[in-house]
């Protein structure tokens, strides 16, 4: 038979096919290398098993954890490297299931020195191109590592809570300091008035005692008349009434302030009582303004006989915080004006605290009630006053809202259910 010969076209096609195969082999080797590198770089242990549970591949993390080589494990049943007491836990991890069904479990592995600590295991199913179950991929990490991470997270969370509690307590102490300062300013006038009257009454007592002594010594009438005139006994007797009335008025005012302080300081957390809005706002707003020692035009627009149910001490703190915040915002305002109002609207009482300051920056208005947010200089505020006030209003069934007024200034408002 004649020897077969190939045409040039056939030879060229074979060369192209060979080159194409070489490219595909190179791509396949590159892909295999990439997959191997990825598997080896995973810090969790990784075990690939077939449908019968035979180990097909493990990564370096698994070898290091168990102190075994690839040859010791590959080809063996996964049950051979699992602690015997965990055999029942292994069964659900190897069962056939859908492509998205991942099963969690816990296993201990066998090493030459005994069993390892528990590993948290995730079992993901493997399927071929026809969708048939062909095995699982087991990944896991020591639970001890997870526990340490959880404990570290728990400790950090605990420290954060402790720091938050400390800051809240500091804000409460600061509020108490402002309250005490307000009480001191409020008590100063009546106490000074009572003190001055008592000092005058002491002088009057000495003059009356001298005149009575002269009478008891049976002095001459002309001498007694002269003494009475020099001692101004008639003026003293005439002045007694106004002095006593003024002293009583000052004592009553002091008594009212002390009652207010006792009512605010001794109301228990969560205690609900009938609160007179007019009395609440008058006390809180006036004390806050006097504490700041600034001159502002304070306007009170309060409807009479407004009552709500709530904790008066907490609501006092809200009004004080809002008033002080408004005063601070008007530092650079030439003629600061603060309007505090309360009016009935249906079944609610609407509270409004409005100022004529520069208003709230548009970048800040959405963060006003966030904890630790403050626009004040370092050392002037904790950033908790508005947050605490917001929480108190929420607990009383309302919502504290901040807004800028079209004509300028800011308004903080909230509504609470009326009694």
C-alpha cells in the first residue's frame, strides 16, 4: 500500500490543536494552584470528604491542629480521626442534602496525644454538574478560640457599659449641682430678707428693753417721755407689723422652696404622680435662668390648671436641661429671648421652649439627641443632657423634637398625655 501523507493544512491544524491543549493545560494547572493556595491560606481547618465519608483533601491548618500528615488522613474514613464519643454528632454532618443546607456541629479529633478540644464545625454539601450529592466540605475552628473572642467582646462591652454608667452618673451629679445652685440663688433673697428683719428686730428689742427698764425704775414722766422719743418707741411699734409680715413672707417662701426641693429630690424613679405644669415650669425655668446668672427676656406662656401624670423630678430635669441649652445657644445674641409655653391640645399638653439664638446647624440637628454628642467646648458638657431628656420624655409617652424656626432660633417641643 502506498504510504499515507498529510497535507500541509492537516499539519497546521494539528499544531494549532497542540498549542490550544498546552494553553488549556497551563490554565488548568494555574487554576489548581490558585485553589490550593486559597485552601492552604485558610486559618480554619478544612476537610473534603466524598459521599461515603472518605477524606479526599485536608489543608495545612488541619494537619497542624492534629499533628498528622496528608498521607495519614487522605483515603481514610473521617470517622477514624474523630473521637469515638462524637460518632453520633458526625452523622448529620455527612448526610446528603440540598445545595444551600449548611449543618453546624461540634467535634473532637484524635491525635497521638489524645483528643483535641471541641471544634465548631460547619458542613457544606458538594454536588456534581448533574446536581448529585458527592460529599461535604467540613470547616471549623477551636471553640476555645471563639470563647476567648467572646469573652474579650463581653469584657469590652462590660467596660463600655461601666463607662457609660459613670458618664450618666456624672451628668446626674452635674444636674444635681445645677439644681443646688438654683436653690441657693432662689433661697438667697428670702434668707437675706429674713436675716435683715431679724437684725432690725434685735435692735428694736434692745430699745424696748431699755425703755421698759426705765419704767420699772419708776423714772419721772418727763424723763420717760424724753427716753421714749430718743429711742423712737412709737416708730418701732409701728414698724413691728411690716417687719413681722415680711419675715413671715420670707419664711413661707423658704418653706415653698424646700418643699419643691424635697418633692423633686425624693420622688422615686418610675413613681407616677399628678404634676402641676404651671408650678413645674415656673420652678424649673426660674431656677435654671438664675443659675446661669445671665440677663434674658424670659417669657412664660402657661395655661392654668394643666396637669399630667409622671415623675416630677425627672420632668423638672428635662425643663432645666432645655432651658440651659437654650441659654447657652444665645451666648452671642445681643437681646436673648426665651419663651417657655405649655398649652392643652386635645388630650395632650404641648410643651415648647423657643429661643432667638442662631438656631441648630443643619449638620447637627439629626444628632442632637445622640449620647455623647455635644457642640460645646471640651469640659463644658458631657453630651448626655439632651439624650437623658429624650429618654425621660419617651418614658412619659412623648417624643422630644428639635427644629429651627423660620424667623430664626430653635424650638424644642414635646407633648405628653394630659390627666
